[in-house]
C-alpha cells in the first residue's frame, strides 16, 4: 500500500468516525449549540466535525482545545481567561449546549507555568459546568493517533482496526433487563488473581448500559461502550481488589495495583497512593461495572473499561439510582479494571439465602 493509499485509508476512518458522532450517539435535531473539546494535534479532525455539524444546520459550533493554543491564552493571564470561560459556559448553558469530547490518548503535554497553575487552582469556579454536564447529554469518543499506536507497539492502521472492532462489537445491554429483574441486593467478585470483594446495591437500582436515559434525553455518553454499570452504596464495599490492566492517568502509567476496602473506604492500597491523595472522595467507590473480558490493554481508560469488569474510584453517576444520598460524590471519576477469565461474579438476590453466579469466563451466565 502506498503512502497516499495509507493516508486515504486513515482519512476514510476519521470521516466514518465523525459521521458516527452525527448519526449514532444522539439526535441533534433541536440542538442549538455544540462544544467540541479536543487536543490541538487533532485540529483537522475537529474542523471536519464542525463542518459536518454546520452542514446539518447547527450554527453555534465551538472548538475548545485542551493544550497548545489554550496554554498561550492562559499564560496571558489566567484570571481573564477563567472569567471569559465562565461567561462562555453560562451562555452555552442558556443555549442547552451539547459537549463532544474527542479523546485521543497521549496528547502533547501541558507545561505547568505559574499562570496555568493559578488557573488549575481556581477550577472550582467552573463547578456549575460539571453539574450541567452530568445532567445533560454529552458524548466522549475515542480517536486513534500515531503516538498512541507507537506506545502499544503497533501501526496506526492496526490501532484503528482494534478500536473500530470495539465500536462495532456487542455490548452487555442485551442482559441489562434480565439482570434488573433479578432484584440484586449485593454483588460479589472473586478471581484467581486475588480479588474477593462485595458491594451492596442501592434500593431499586437499574443497570445503565450503552444508552443513558436521563432528564427526558437519550444519548450514548461513551463510544465505544460495552459495559453495564451502576453506583453501589457508598459505605458498603468490603474486601480486596487486584487490578489486571494498567491505568494511564494524565500520561502516567500505573501497574500492579491493589486496594483493600472496609465499610466502603480504601484502607490499604498498592501503587495507587498518588491517585488516592488527589482527594478524600477517591477513597470510596463510585461505580461497579460488568463488561466482557479480553486479553491485552489499550492504555486508555475508556477503551480498557470495555474489556473487563471494573470499579471507579470517586464520583457516582445518578443514572438508574433512586437513593441519591447513598452514593459517592467527587470531582474525580477514575476507572480501574480487575476483569479476567478467572473472575466470577455472584449476586445476592432479595429474599433469597444463596448467591447465584451471573458472570464467568468473561461473559454473562444468568441462570
């Protein structure tokens, strides 16, 4: 294949991904405003996506970069930049805007200057934005890049093939209704790697799958998505979890990780102290999720959480939850995968004495 053919092949894959955003994850029929959040290296993809939305009739399409030009603006004076962003987001919220985040792992790093450090220290002033995003449609999609492929030791075309395979594969959604009907009170995870932990569920909870239904809107928050998840009762976690896939967080890779839980709180950890020190709320679990298991890893959380059962430290999402006062709250949400072929998941059913096996060999096995 010639260089031109390779470039055409990648371009076609990028265009297919952009068109998926427009057609698969949300009905943009009445949308007035869109924000595309993306790293500066992916500028051309952002422009392509913007042009497609404008052609669809959505005129207010804004691009927010997470590095590059944003750093230049902040370094001119973080206070003015932050005030401008506060005004920008208040106006976007008044329009009912939709945020689309393009995640392309291992972007160019941000050099922390005094102005950028000042900006980061005042991000709490944007908490109103986070509250809006949790309760409004939002989409995060994964886009391959050359540096990510090199970190995995494969070609860019090979990475695209692996990512597209997850986009196209079946999710656990087909089991969601059957699991909800079981009336599960507790989940029990056990693996040969050393995991043995339990989580109590909140009353009348419902698993959430690929499509989120919230506040009268239906959308897919993450793409790809094969998991089904829920928020456990905050103080219920007990036991040990041995994680089986590395975590890549802000460009740093964590491996060989473990935690021990008591009354829902992490009382001991291995190779996660740096993460846990970010905020006290990260010592509590915000999510438990079931997902089909596959060997290997992507060094990208949104990808790895689709190839193994996992928990998330920190924030719980309110979807499918009635007892909102019993779940964890945090400005962080960090997923960690402990799935394996040996993992078994048991469920304690309301008004029944014995647990039942609901997952083994990497797949659901509802009795």
